[in-house]
């Protein structure tokens, strides 16, 4: 099984942060990028809607997809959240290895949350 990027959107920054932290805490993802300023235009219940959203790019492994989907559905405020899993092709072998290591459940509890790391020290 290979690495994947799961895409979802949420309506608020707080929801984005909470979902990202939960996915990382459960070792379902190695990294969640939160992109602000997303403008979505879509059809919903017969109407054309326009909203500002936050896009989450969730880096994980294919075997985690169903649990990621379940977690998103559990925590998401939308009636029908977007959950799209995209296979990662031709990624750097070291980066893909890091993703696999981060979602390794045998290491649960072996980490600390450190907001003070310099961005250059981070792989994602």
C-alpha cells in the first residue's frame, strides 16, 4: 500500500485545526496542511452556493483511508463532507518513509507536541 493525500474542506479555521490535531493525534496522518482563502462555488440542494473555506491536505498511507474518512465524518460540521483520497506517485522515498513511520500505530504515545520547532526543521 502506498502513500496518499486526502482532501477535505471545512468552514472555519478552528474546525480545521481541531480536525488536523485529531488526525495527527490518532496517528492517521503524518501531516495536515491547512490552506486558508479557499473560495468554493458549488450546487447544494438545488441552489448555487459560494463560501469561504479552509482546505486540508492530509498526508497518510492508503491503509488509513477508511479510518480517516470515519474520523472526518465523526468530527465534521458539514452534512456531506468532501473526502477525496489521491494516490501519491513518485514521491521522495525518504518523505514517503517518514509518512509511513508517522502513522505506525506501534509508536502511539511516543511523541510530544512541539509548536516551537523552526519551520526548516520540519519535513512537511
